[in-house]
C-alpha cells in the first residue's frame, strides 16, 4: 500500500498564493522523478476548474486527464506550510499533497486521509507539526482518534445519478448496508454548495466514524482520481 514516508515531506514556511504552493509541490514531484516537468500545468488547470481543498488544512492538487501521460512513477510528495496558504473561500491549507498514480495505487493514501479528514482534533496538530516523521504518522492515520470505515463496501464508482438527492440516497444506502452507523444512523450528509465559504466540495462527511464516496456522471466526485 502506498503510504506517506518522512522522506516524502518538505517543510516550508509559506507561499505567496496557492498557485505558488502548487508549483512548489509539483517541483518536488518532478525532482523525485514522479512526474515530468509539464505536469504542473495540468495541476494549475485543475485548480482553476475546482478547488482541491479537502478540509482540516489539507489540499491535494492533481493534474488533468491530458497530463496523465506525464506521470512517470507512482509516489507522493507533501509540502507542509507552517504559515499556511490561502486556498480561497476562507480556507487555509497547511498540508499540500501531490499524488502521482498511473492507475489506482493512490487509493491507499486516500483511504488513510479519510481518518485525518474525519477527525477535527487533528487539524491543530497538522498545523503545528514541525517534524516530517510526525506528520507522516498523522497523514497515515496513526494518531486518529476514531477509525473510519472506507473500503469496497463504501465506495461506488460510476453511479448513474443526475442530481444531489440521488447521490445522497445512495450514500446513505451504502452506510446502511455496511452496518456503519451502529448508533442511530448517519447524522447528516454534508455536501455544501461548491464555492461557498467553508465548503468541502470533495468530502461529504456522512456520520460518526463513517464516510461513503460516490462518483457518477454529472456529479463532482468527492475523491478525485489524479489526472482526471
């Protein structure tokens, strides 16, 4: 399983804006031989299309379909910004993760990130972290207060939905079938409007200890596949 290692992490003070932050992490990826130099252009175009901010101070900029052929090998590079980077709409990113994947190898890291994104108590730890090994442990879920169910039983790809209600109903069905709630069912499906202040357009939180992810035609997937 692909995991974040201490050597994958670069500690920085800050960046002028999110475009500069993306260029820095893309440069780290290129220097490591993960992507070709032109991959950064796809990352910047993707960011113009939709924000890659996930929540808890984490952003995962990634390329577009036409730059996927510039991925040279699977891997990750992480840049931690001590002063944070304005990601727009009042969102500040302290951890920017660049993932290079040619198929589905990135799912292991995304699975680990669900632990971090579902635990609000980790946000201040991520912000204050100044040690690469400690940050790697945080991102790999080693210090998460509660486990999150994330696997085949809560992942549904190419769901034929045309509106938000259909996706929400399917997500609730996934949680029910996985017997995830356990104590009264998921409290809510948080799927705020894209671009709204405080919105998490990529990560709907579906209840204590549980998350379900869906991607279907006409709907923005909560976990974007790198290069798509």
